[in-house]
């Protein structure tokens, strides 16, 4: 990812002061393109959905400008601070087929890379339903729910790939994460439930009030003392549509900010 994008965009801001996509840099994000799909490696500071701040304030808006298209269909989406594979369909027929595959749960394999707090001893599967966290001041937060009628089933598989070795920092784990279901904030909520929160997470990390402060003030020096990366260290690495669209497996290289985090913790990561 080019450093030029950060000269024209401020990933520390929200709302009216949020940065804009550099149209000259946007093509560097393209993983795959044909007559049906545009697949992108989204940076961890940009929203997916169009916003009122113009076409270059969102991934979809910038993609429309790039393609000179009035309509694009967002097949998959990511939270603003999650980077990685985002799939857009260029026509309604492809979008419908791809979305049905995603809704089918077992038809599309979704694999993430996450840096988690603490040393994870081994692979495990979390099957904990999720519902809105009514006790949290952050209205978008979800939580694991044991006996709530409104809760939705959620299954996440965590597999540690490497453990940190630098004793100067809090221990962490690079993990491969596969989601069997696709609930809001699923990985982050399940990671918190296990006690291995995603590093840099402002909602499900050490203090949820960090998220409220961040919206108001941006990323401050005080936050930098608590959070070793400006966003959650979560990356959508692979999305495999091969069962429905043969040969369509999309892989997004890890972005530089997460690579730097891993290197500082003594984790040697190669694609």
C-alpha cells in the first residue's frame, strides 16, 4: 500500500474530517477484476458503504468512480478498521449468486489473520451466540449471550500460527481465524470472550470507552500508550468462492501496519 494515500487521507479521523481515497492509489488495491467482479484489498481506515462526504470517502464510492459505474453491488463488507478482501459485483445476477453463496455458510470459506493478546495455547472452536450488548455505552457492540431469544448462532475457529518472542512487549499471538457464520463483530466478540482480544481493538479490547474517545478526538497520545496499533489488528486474508465460481479464490496480502506490529513483537511473517 502506497504511503501517498496517507498524505491525502487521515485514518485518525471520522465524519466530516475523514480522509479521502486517492484515485491514483486506488488501482493498487485491486486483487482481481473481470466482467463480473471487482475484488479489493481494503485498507484499515476506510468505510465500505457510501457516505455523505462524497464518492472518495468510501470504498464503494471510489470503486464506482474507478469503473465509471452508476451501480455496484457490495457482496461482502468489513468493519472500517478491518483490512483485507472485499468483493464487489458489477451486475445484479452475479451479486445475487455470490450473496446466496455467502448466506449458505458452508459455500464460501472466509479466513482472517488476527493479532491476539496473550499466547494462545492451541487451536479451538468457539460456538457462542451473539446479541446486542445492552449494558455497553457503545451502541454497536455485541456480546456472547447464553440464554437470549434474540441471540444469533455464531461459530469461529481460532488457530495460532506464531507466538511473540520480544519480552519488551505484552505477549501476543498471530492467529488464523475462520468464521463459519457471518455475524456483526463476530471475531472480535468471540476473541474478547476467550480472553484473547484483538490487539488494537477500541471496543472489544482493554477499555470500550476508547472507542467513544476516538470518535470525539481521533487517535491521541494517551491512546498510543494503550494501543500498539491505530486500528484493530484484523485482516480478511482469504475468501474462497470456488464451490460456486470455480477458481475464484481471493487472497489479500497483509498490510504494512500489521506487518510492522508483528515484526516489533518478534514474529516473522511471510505470505
